C-alpha cells in the first residue's frame, strides 16, 4: 500500500511538472514568441478569443501567479484553448481525434517489440558466446542506432514506391468511412503495418540487449548453479529459474525506453502521414499554432507518465523486492 | 592536500591503479574485438568530416549541377533536386552533425556528473529534491519536449540545438551516477579518507569520481548517440536551420524535394546510414566500457571451463 501511495504521489508530481514546464516555456523564451503569433492572428480572431490567447501565453499585465492559477484551473477542467489552424475547433477535440491512432500504433508495436526482444534476448543469453549471440547482438546494436524516420523513409521507398505492396500514407483509404466493419478494419491494419514494423524494428534492439545482459547476470547466480547441479532440465532452468528473474530488471528501463519509443513513433507518423499526435504536433509547429502544440505536448507527456505508472504497478505486484526497495 | 605527512611511496599508487586499468582494457579487447571495430568506424567518419575539403572539389551549397542525377564518376553520390553534389554535402554535413552530437553529449554528461554526484554526496533534502527532479526529467518524453522548445526558439542553429539537447538529456546519467556515488561513499576507502580528515570535495573529486570513470565515459558515449539521433530528428522535421548542411537537414531536403517519388535513393541512403553507423560505432565502443564496469559481461573464451570448475567446487 505504501508502494502504491508513493508511486501515485510521484505520478501526480510528474504530471504537475509536465504541466508547469508547458506553462513556463513560452514565458521563459527571450521576447515571448507568442507575441508574434498573436500579432499574426489579430485580424482573424474575435476580441474574446484574442484575450484568452493573450492570457494563455502570458502576453498580459496580469501577475505571473494569477496567470498560473488560471492556467491550472483551465487544465483541470480540460480546457486547452482553441486551435488557430482549425479555428474555432477546441484543441481537445483535435486531440481526441488523433490520440486513438497513436495509442493503437504505439501500443501494438511496443507490445510486439517487447515480446520479440525479450524472447530473443533469453535465447541468445542462454547460448552466449555462440553464433546466434554474435549475429543477434550486432544486429540489435545496429537497429537500435537506426533513426526511426530514416528507416520509415526506406520502408516507404521500397515497399511503397518501388514495389507498391503497401499504401504511401494515411491511416485508411479516403474512400472508406470509419466503421466497425471487417473491410474497414482490414484496410486500417493494412495501412498501419508499415509504420508498426518500422517502430518494432527500431525499438526491439534495446529490449533484446537489455534482456541479454540481465539474463547473463541471473545465469551467474548461485541458485541457477544449484539448479544445474541438481540436474534440472535445460528448459526449466532457462525459463523458470533464469528468465523469470531477469525479465523484471529489464523493465526498470521502461520509463526511458517508452519515452524514446513515443518520440520515434511521432517521427514515424510524420513520415507515413499517419494522423496521430506526432503528425498533428509537427503541423501545429509549422503553423505556429501554439495552443494546439501545447495541448499535444501535454497529452503526449501525460500518456507516457500514466503508462509508466501502470507498468510500475504491475512490476510492483510481480516483484516484491521493489516494494521494499522504494520505501527504503 | 598537504604533502608533508604523506608517505613518499604514495605517487606510485595512482600510477599502479592506472596500469591495472590499462591491463584490464587490454584483456577485454583480447576477448572482444567489437570496441576496436567501433573505434575504427568512428575514426573513419571523423576523418572523412575533417578532411572534407581534400576529398571533394565541390562546395556543399553549390547548385550548378544537373539535378537528381544518379551516382556517377563525377558525382560519387549523385546530386540533389536543386543540383548540389551529395558527396560534398555528406562530408561537410558530417562536421556539423558530429560536432553537435559530441558537444551535446559532453554538456549532458557534465550536467549528469554535477547533478548526480554532488547532491548524492551532500545527502539530506538537497538529495531528495534532486533525485525527484531527476526522475521527473527522466520520465518526461525527450523528443516532444525538444520539439516544443525549438519551436519557441525559432530558427535554431547548430549551437542552440546542441545546447538544448545537452540541457535536457542529463537525467539518465545523473540517476546512475547518483546511485553509484551513494554506494561508493559507504566503501572503506572513502570512510577512511573521511576519518583521516580529508576535505569533503577532495574526497568526491579525488576518491569517488576516479572510481566511476567508466560509468562517466559510458554515459558520454550513450548521451552522444542520443544527441546525434535527436539532432537529426529535429533537423529532419525542419526545426533546425535548413540552410546549414548537416545529415539531418539533408534528409529534410530529401523529403521536401520528393526524393522518394523521384526514386533518388542516393539522396536518402547516405545521411541516414551515416547516422546509424556512427550510432553503431559508439554502441560497439560501449560494449567494451560496459565490461570494464561489469566484469560478468566480459566475453571470456574459456568461460565454460571456469563454470565447470566452479561447479566442481560446489
């Protein structure tokens, strides 16, 4: 219970920190960049929207503290302002439209890459020093260094432009309307496959190498040695003794890993014009649509923080050592 | 500190320590050639970038050639849509990309050392606060944060990009160095130094820091890989200064110039491959450094034998 309370407190503090960074950044920059943006939109917005915008980005004489309280209050009520590109559509509506695409893409791709990476890591650690260990370790090191967007561009070039196996852009064919029907779902999966494979290939290497190192560490433990001396079967030693204990420590790096994967997924979306958060974020940056950009940053940060919290909860359930370790 | 009551033989102690470290490095490289391979790749890229003017007669911004021509004897890597020589861009671009990567990696590591070690050693509230701050910086996704910052800054040159990446990328290293500082400060030799009345800062810099040098170097390598990837990502998105030729901006122009549609693979492959190979080379070097700090990972050709021996003893 202590563990849950502690992780919950950290979640709240980090959510607050992300929100505060979001608030401070435009105000911290030399010559508040929002002044220019607001100047650009002066003729097109009505007085009330303009006023709200000025308040949101600190182009006002109100004390900083008041601005901050108003900002937090708006945030708690889910008010992220209006998008300027799609004026007067609320930012929250654009987020609601693009979030599912990113969640689906990143979720499925991460699940696949974690599973494949862990299994391959277990295998090569068991046969360490062998032929496959060398090949897989080197390959994983290489794929981990691949820039997501570059791999995406290559995939698009080979499978899209050159061989016409997969579509070049978007999440589904424009001739279809989204519905829970088999043709639509098939079309959706067909569009998601190439971006998902890009993410899986780029992110798998890290899991594989991390698992390999942890597995080698556990294989050196005395209880594994003892198990071997008792004559336990190879598979029992590999899975029940070594792997089960090695998986948990490789999850501690999850916080940072998921941050990288999300960053990479945003770039992948841009390459494949996949209508998720990353694609919208770049469009918002290019259009200097700061309210939309702020909202997207917040939702990306919040999703990562909450995912992390969930993983830590699972981790704490599975491994009693962490529950004691954290409170120490 | 004061040299008067230090035994005369003491200068040999650090020399001996250094000798042992070199011997350990030698033994690791004997069993594992990957770090040497990595260093060779990295050296090749640095050399290509440094010697750029000797290796190509063209300027990277010269637009006087036939656009989108495939690799040929005149243009080894072909030309861009606006008629620039890609080989020249590749060589000169490497200078900025590598420079920014290493600069940002260095800044991040420096911050990691300062923000990881000092509060941990001071302990108390400073440490609790910094540890929480580090953990928060660690979980907030880096690339979206970089995108937002560079969007506000506007027209970011390589210097600003290096600075921003360095200032946001220290958390992972700080966390590792913090826990190592906490472990080391309980070791006998540190306690002995403290009881002998050594200055606190001196203990930190002269006793603790040298003992986690391999972690610091590993962090430098790791932070540099991240920085090169982050820089390329920002520039690919058009958030850097597109007029400065780097591997990242080359890919930005390749995408904007519809290199894919025109089948100009020679425009896309070199910069991305270079980024990946530099990342790979640093990771290969890191394999060696990891083995220095974690002996269990050492690739020992005779490990089967030792395992059997251990088993026999049991």
